C-alpha cells in the first residue's frame, strides 16, 4: 500500500493511493484545483469557528478552505504520515494556514493552541477519498475530539462558576502559609516506599484489615471522603487530601481527629477545613502541564496562585484528573513512590452502593431511614438517576457503573499505562482497571516492602523552612488599585480601567475571574456597542471591588496587617 504522485496536463501534482493493484484517486487526475474549488464552494461552516477536515490529500481543499474562511481555525486530520510528507514536499505553504493532526495524541495540541472560550463547535468537512481508505480511524477521531471538546467545555463552565470563590479562598488561606508545610518539601523523598490511595468506594470496608496491617510499610494517602471510615477503624493515614472549595467538605472532618495525619489541602480548599483542622497542614496548588501546538511546555495553574508564588515562593504542584483520588495519584508520583496501590477505588456501584459505610454520606442518610425507606432504597434511587453503564469487575462478573465513573476509570487506565511504576488495584469487587495489576488482597504482599518507614521520613520533613511570605505587600497594592477603580467607574471610565487591568499581570489575577463571563460573552458576540461593553464591565468590576475588599480586609486582619478601614 503506497501513494504515488502523477501530474496533470497543466503540470499540477495529483495523488493516487495503491492497495495492491487497486488504484484509489485522492484527487482528480485532470483538474484537482477545480475539483477542490467546487467542493469548498458547496461547503458551509454553519457559523462554527473551527473547521475539522477529515483527510488532507495534497491539501488542495485545505488551501481553498483557508481562502474562503480566512478567520477560521482549520484543522486537518490525516491518517497517513506519507501524505503529510508529500504535502510538505509539494505545497509547504499549506502548513501556514492549516494545522494537521496525525493521531489522537494531537487532540490536546489542537485545543491548547487557541482561546477555547470562543469555541462554538466544529464544522465537519469530509474529504471522501481519504476518508474511505481509513474510515474507522476518522470515525474514532471524531468521537474522541467531541469527547475532548465536551470535557473542555465542562472545565470552562466549572471555572466560570467557581473561580471567584477560588481566588477568595486563596486569599483567605494565604494566612496559613506561615505555619504550614508545603507539599513540594515531600517530593522525591519516598523512592523506596509503596504508595497507597484509600478511596471511599463500597469495597473499602472489606479492605480495612489489610490496610491496617500495612500502616507502617507504605505511604497511606486517604481522600477526604474516606477519612471517617479510617478514623472509626483506628487507621492512621500519613496524609489526607482535600480539594473542594465548597463549605460542605468540612463534613468529612467533623468528629474525626487522627493525630499525626497531615492534611494536604489545595490552596483553594474551603477555609473552614484549614481553620478547624487541629493537625499539621501541607498546602498544594493544582496545575496542569501540557505541550502546546508549537511544541512548547506549558503550565496552567489555579487563578491567583502565581501571585502567591511571587511573594511566598513555590508551594508544590499536583495535577488532577478531576477527583481527589486522581490528585492523590499524582501526589504519589511526585513523592517518588515505588508503586501505587488502590483501595476503595471501585469506580462502580459495588453491591448497589454509592459509598462505603461509615462515610459522611451514609451517616447522613441514616437519619432519614424508616421502615419504608432503608439505605438500600436510598442508594438505588440515586443510582437510577444516573446514566447507567455495565462493566467488567475485578472478579470477572458484571458491575453497575455510570458515565462519569467510567470517565474516571479511563483516566486511571490511561495513567496506569503512562507511568513507569506498577499500579495495583485492590478494589475487591469493583471495576476492572485496564493497564493496572488487578489482584486480590491475599496477593498484595509482593508489592509491600518490609523495610520502609514513611513516618520517619515525614518527621524529618516537618522541620522544613521556607521563604518568608510577603503576600501582604500585594494585598496593599491591590487595595490602592481598588480605591482608584471605584473613582474611575464613577467617572464612566470602565473600558480604560479594563485596559489597565489587562496590562498589569498581577492586578489582572485579582480581577480576571470576575471578568471571565463578560469576556467570554464578548468573544462570541463581536458587534456589541461600546456603551453596552462599558456597562457590563462596570457591573463586573464593582462586584469584584466589593468582594475583594471584604476578603483582603479579613486576610490582612488575620495576618495582623493594617485593614485600611475597608468595609
């Protein structure tokens, strides 16, 4: 199977694909340019801002699409590297106007290279000769890119909903930097230790005895949901992780105290948890690392975290796949653990239950049970509302799961394939995780070292010293800016103020979360009049001023700084 270049009477290159003696013409043998012009003329983008092309050929249609839609992002997907090489040989200018992807791994490059807030969908252009040669590849690519787009949209909506709270939580939590550890102090210190993630799936209660037996032989990291279960059984994890910025997460910690367990709290976590936790705290930040379309390494971190790092030094990044357990996975990688062992990571409704007994959720449901409604009924009522999916269990049976849990299952499967240490799944009757070692608890001893003492390592790290935190300097600068902003808004200068915010990277990090929704609206509606723009931004800035004054004032008082009399 190969490609062959032929030439028309006008000396234009055209392309054929040979499968044995069978020839498939990728372009017209006589007028490939005219063919592309007619095809593109009949195509409509339907107002979408990205055109996804299935099949590149020699790029005639790609160049015509770029002429017709000069302001659109055009992405071509081509299965065969040979075809891409031939485009570069005959029409290298194509690469100036079109991005060409060759595998599913290129999907992230496609999205990270542009402003996703302007994304409104794909217009699909199918180059039929190329498509028919590798139909399954192109169909799978479309499925994957749609799934990725849905994930990016979900992430964007989450940011719009929660970013303001994240910024305010970071400002409030910054007072803990002077008396808390930083998670990067632990990185790389546990190279001989197995790492254990303890999640709150239904199988956890069956695993408690084996977890208890390895307390001092592995680094135990519990997700916050699992903490009450471990507390009742007398298990002392070395770390408990929490990420949630919302106040209800404190319920996982109420009535549960485990001396010596270090709270690993993302700096956006609910301040109630950090304020009320009576043990040692270690702060972390959530960041995402990726390679953009230009091959450059990029770091995307929590809004406002860069300001904290500027004045207080690095805290330590943990990448997340959307849940505390996925963050715990990355934490153990950063610690340098020799393996990652999963307990309670059912990723399914094992035994038709949502969580292990003993979690906050189950305890709260007990208060509403009666002779007509028991825990089984409550669990089943919740499960029936989910988008159910059946999958293979660790013991070869079928287990009930759902769409969201399956996404997390895929995350663990992909991550298990990428890391160079064994990932061991001991989730009993939970979902079978591909690329992990799915074993019973009786087989676990092979992966547990007999000569590791994680508690001793932790004791040495507790004495770590850090760069002095000068974050109050930034807060005082922001307060001066807030006072000036109020005056500019009063004088109808909100658009000039937006330019000032955009030009000052530090001040922009205070305001960006409050302006995100309006900026996204304007990026999708280009013809909004200046007067309306000014009114929208004025509303956002006034809300930001009110919220930031209140939050910074509390932080300054908590840090014994001057409050500036703000109200």
